[in-house]
């Protein structure tokens, strides 16, 4: 079992969701996040004051999958999120020790679904 965590641009969320649905990955958690990477933010002027904005809006997607869904899930996220520009995002794949479905008490791969 793996936990896939992806940080993407907010405007790419619908494209990523469509690609995930095509890959039959239907379960996910989505949260708003802020951060910066290689793009480092930007400067803007507000009422004559120069402001450095180094935390940019991102979307964090978390998806727990069984081993056979890791590659299709990652490929779908890349296909939906990639623009070829700096700031497209990152994907992290973490080993998932266990998963428990609260309603039934199922554990492991059965709980993921």
C-alpha cells in the first residue's frame, strides 16, 4: 500500500480529477495548501509598498492506493497537472503501514478499496 501526495496548481485540479477518474481512481482527499518551490514567489506593489509573496496557492491531493494502482495514479496526476512550466508541482510516494476502514473494521488493502 502506498500514500500518494501531490502538490499541484489549483487551476489544474479539474484536469487531474478527470484523468484520475479515467484511470478508475475515485477516492482522494483534496486540501488547499500554500508553498513555494523553484519558482520562489513573486513581487507585487500594494499602495506603493513592495511586497514579496513567497507562499503561493497550491492544492494538495492525497490518495491511498494498493500497489497495482501506483503507476496509473501517478501517470494520471502527471497527465492532468503538467504544463511544462516551473511550478507544475511534485508527487511524493510514501509507504503506508496500514489502513483501517472505520465503518467495517477492514484493514490493509481491503480497507483502501
